[in-house]
C-alpha cells in the first residue's frame, strides 16, 4: 500500500517538477522573457484545453451538482475561517478581504490540470474541468465581490460585479445553455 503511494507520487511529482526546475534554471542563467509564453498558455492554450475536455467529457448532472456543492461548501468554510482569523488578529476590512481572496479561491488551472492528468488520467481530467469551470465562475462573481468589498460598501461591491463581461456571459450561458456548451443565441455569440 505505501509502496503504491510512493510510486504514484514519484510518477506524478517528478514529471511536474522537471519543467519547473528547467524554468528556474533558464530564468537564472538565460534571462528569457516569458511574458509571451505566459500569455499564450493562460489566454489561449488553457481555455482551448478546458473547452475541448468539456466537449468530450462524460460528466453527468449529478457530477456537476456534487462539484458545485463541494465548491460552495469549501468557499463558505474558508470564508468563515478567514473572517475568524480577521477578527482574531483584529485585521482591517481590506486585510480580511485580502485574506479571504488568497485562502478561499483556488488556482486550480496552472498546476491542477497537469497534476490531475498525470494522477488520474483522462477520466479524472473530465471531472476536474467541471471543477475548474465552476471555480472560474465563482472567482469571477464572488471573488470580484470580495475584492470590491474591501474598498466599497456592500451595495457598491455588488454593483461592481455586473460590468464584467465574463460574469454576464456566465449568467447568460447557464440560463440559455443549461450546461450545454454550444448555444445558438445571438446575444451569447456576441460575447464569444
């Protein structure tokens, strides 16, 4: 049992560590400008990978609802812990909001996708893409609210969420698409 655990960790961690080590060495000795590469990966390759996985994923509504429930319960728990620490250490409202942002919202894409793919294969990646999309929706709605809440009152913070096109797209998509990722509505096509 323990041998199997170490074997799995070795087969997952080593392949993920090699590009990180190579990147650190290249940055230290070659001073390569990684801006265009980061832009390519974050804004083009990762969304294409997620979209492609969602189109081919064999995920049921039950999986989506369980993932949504987990995401919201995790968010509420971490928000409560952050607020508790904020009160315990007498942090200002902006510091508490910052603590909430760094603790309650996950960065599940950058290292999450390769880790899931190596550890659980395509079936795991199919289910993980649902989590990734739900986290994107949560970050682009509730996350924006928490970030704005540190500078505005509640009413102004809620209003600050709506100008973001991504939030509007998520709302329209869930209303018209019902988790289907191909919509023919012209209003939604304008956002894409």
